[in-house]
C-alpha cells in the first residue's frame, strides 16, 4: 500500500465522518448541547434503512433521503416533547436525558434485531471503482459519500449564514434569553435544529450501513468520532468540521497502514494533540 | 383607536428571598407619552422592565398591554405584541453583524417580511448613527456603539411600547442631545416610551411624566420638574445618588 493511496482512502473515510460530525455540530452550534445519543441515532438510521430496503426492495439511495425526512420529523417531535423540557441553566439534564435515549435505542435494537452484525447491500456499485493512475483506485461509493458530505456542508453553511433561519439560529446560540426578548421562539428554533441534525444523521447512518457492518452497540464509537471531528475542526463553521473529519479519517488510515491495531488510536492521538495545543480547534471562527 | 392606557402595570411585587425589589408598583403609559423612571441604584427600575418584558415573573400583580393581560405570556410573544426593550448592560448578539442584530429583531420580533425588515434596518441604523458600522461584527463594537445597538435593536422589533434602560449614560452632552431628539421623534410616531435614566437633564428634556422609585416602591409621580424639585425626591434620590458617586 503506497502513501498516496493511504491518504486518499483516509480522506474518503473522512467524508463519512464528516456526515457523522455535522449533525452533532448543528446541535452544538445552536443549543450549546451535546447529544449523547448521536451515535445511536446513526445506528438507528442504518437499521431503519435496512428494514425498508429488505421490505420493499428499493435502492438504498432512494431509501436514504426518505429516511432523512422521517428522521427530521422525528427530531422535531423529540426536541419539542422531551429535550426542550430539560433545557435551562443547568447543563446536566439534557446530557442525562440523551444518555438515557442512547441506552433505550441500543436495547430496543438488541431486542428486535439481536446482536448479529448487519449490512446494507448496494450490489455491484459497492465494489466498483475508478482508476486514478497506475497504483491508485477509488471506489465509486466512497466518492458518492464524500460528494454528499461536501454538499451537506455547503448547504448548512448556506442555511446558517445566508438565511433568516440561520440568523435566528446564530442569535439564539449567542444568547437565548435576549433572543426571546427580541421575538425569537427558542424552543421552536431548537426543534428545527434537531430536525436538521437528524436528517443529516439519517444520511450518515444509511451510508455507514453500506460501508460497514453494524450492530446495536456501535453507536458510542460513532459519537466519539463525531465529537473528535468537531473538536479538531473547531466550532463556528461546517467547513471546519468537514476538515476536522478528513484529518481524523486520514489519521486513522495512516495508523491502520502502520499497524492494523493502531488505526483508531492514531485518530484519538490527533484529537488529543489538538486539544492540548489548540483547544479551540484548527479552523475555529469566533466573534472575539 | 389606540387603547388607553396602552400599558398598565398593576400592583406588581417581586421579592428575592427577604429582599423586596419591587413593592406594589403601578403605572400606566399612553401612546405618545414618554414616562421617565428615576431612582437610586438598586431601586428596582430594571426589575420593573424585566417584569414587563417577561424576563422575570412577578410574585404578585399583572401587566396589561392594550387592555390584554400579558403577565403569563413568554418574552417572545410580548415582543411580537409590541414590547421592545434595551438592556442597561448592552448585550448584542456578538457573532452577528450590526445589521443582522437589527434584522433578526425586525424579522422575528417585528414579524416583518424580508423587504420590510431591510427597510426597517436601514431606517433604524440611520436614526442611531450606526449605518457606517452595519457590517461590523457586533462583538467588536465599542461600549458606546453597543449602547447604540441596544437602542437600534429594540426599535427594530417595531415596538408600540419602547423600554429604554439607561441609553444616555456615558454619552457626551452632544450625543445625549441626539438621543433626546431620537426619543422625541419616536414619541411623535405614537410610540409609548418608558425611559430609565440617570442623566436627568436628558430625561427632563423629553419626558412628559416621571415616576421615582426608591427601595422598590413608587415614591413620587407627576410633571417632571415638579417631581424632581419636590423635597422628598431631592432627599431620597439626589442625596443617595450623590453619596454613591462620591463613594465610588
């Protein structure tokens, strides 16, 4: 395996991590909260698509946007009915409640699907690749994931910086109490943010289910990757999160190339190094 | 037909533990009036605004806007019904530009369409002298410009009642005169203004009526010059305030 190949495959893996991480970044960016069940929602997205594909025979690429729509509606309802009730001056209640959701999702999935690993099949596309030079080939599917992640980052940047909804998101993130006095309904804005987050999470989940096998307890790892990508990239821009995810993917690929046991560890080390030397992240954008 | 009174605060009280910050205060304001609120530091002036804007729930009493009881309404709903306020300690949305700060207030608080909201922003920024800084991030403004932005953002919500909390403090005489002229222009549009201000001469230049608070209670109300010259107000308000400033 040559070095160029390692970096390219790592960057493509980073595309998937970017989809994982942007959902987390949306919620953190608007509510200053971390959704502990984030990784479990990714796994839930994969199982949802798995069931629909098995029942209908539809292409996973058709099922993915449908799953995103359903997850958006679910996210809106979840925020309005449960998570909004936990928000206040204390930071612990939303963490505890989303941690509880994480446990519930894992156990329901275990009950319904058993601990067996599953995967979503896409047929020949799963192995098709395009040659880039003599020693480098890139899979079509990883390219599709990477392209989707780019598009999602661009769309989120547009929504947050160029629309009135995005302006309201940034205002309520700055100061939720003042925002209310200026006529913004924070509970509703939070529900929109969670809807957007879970739509991205659903896409990430379906793509994850195509790329990897998945089992009910896989969620917490994905939460950690998402969190690491957000921290490496720094807060305030989805391009930063995207870049952080690419760095994480490349780090894991290089670690893995050196020794099959070092892949995940290499990603954690990069994350720790960023925390130590540049805790605001590599691409942070800040008002101050 | 504008309802009269436009705003009524009726027998409002608020305690924090054993400390009474608002004691059975009532007031009314009509459209086109400028009601000045005077009182030493800690008299409960800002708490009264917090109760009106919905930041703080009173222990007793009620707030009415255009005849409707709004005591239980959340802050965003009160804003949309016409209560606009500024904060004594300026709290702009630091990550938004000056323009966006006013725009978000006009769009969501003022329920304006995009085109109308942009027109409101242009007008308000011109009025408050912030037009040339419209694209600056609000977090990078000087203290003085933050105060101007407080005023601008409150106006952006399209209020029928405007609550101004010490917007003239720290200004030069000339700048304070500009603020007085602006408040005067706002009043002439039929907006009711309630203005907490320590810069007494600025307040007296435009107030149609003043009330004086001390230790949470209303101790005087009436024609501005008569109130400010009454012996009780001279003793309580001026006396205490001078001592505080000498001590500080």
